[in-house]
C-alpha cells in the first residue's frame, strides 16, 4: 500500500464528464517529500493561517505583529533599522507603518540626530493593543505546540534561531 506522500499514480474520480478530478490529498509529491524547503513552506502556510485565524478579532497580520513587537521592545528605532532587522523592504515597511499609524498604534517622531529619519514609538494605544496581541500570539503558539509537540517546537526554535 502506498501513502499519500509517495503515491505516483493518484486515484481519479469522475467529475462533470469533461475530465477526471483528483483529490488534492491523493496527488503524489514524488521528490518533494524529501525537500526541507517544501516542508518548511507548507508548515509556514499552516502557521500563518493559524496566526491570522487566532488574531482575527484584532485584525493583525504576522508582519504587523513583528513590527509592533520590535518597536515595543526597542523604542526610538529608525525605520531603516526595523526594516533591516526584520528583512522587510523599506517601501513595504513604510506602507505598513502608514497603516499602523492610521490605527493610532505607532507614531513617527523626527530624529534629532538625523532629520531625514524618524524614530518609531508605540502610542499608548499601541502599547495596550500590543499586550493583547501578545496574549493572542501566545495562544497561537499553544496551537503550534499542539500540532507538533512541545519538544519538537522547542527543537524547531533552536534550529531556526540561526536564521533570525
């Protein structure tokens, strides 16, 4: 008996008579089964979907959460420093900060050292909101632990620590 992951000739079922349909879980993955990048990407998709679902009541996406968390931990950072630390393109970060500023979560203050840059700070509303976001993100992390187990989650964080 073959497994879904290694099946090479998927079962087909009739559809509307034009051509057979194949259930997604019946499609063989061939060499992809052994590719770390493929597995990591599939897990990333699951992680993002769960994060978005868990934090849906506060309408925060993973990148917004990352930016708010870094600004909260490092008040006064420049946009360039945040972009570089999180690996976000500057133009994308500017757009993201615009939306967070409109929601009154972040404020930009002209830098006294360099008039061309801005220091980033959470507003009082942003600090309160971030505390709630962190509680919901902790719930999301419990979902991850439920999915892969506590020891595997800890090991995964150890493995991936070298890439942050």
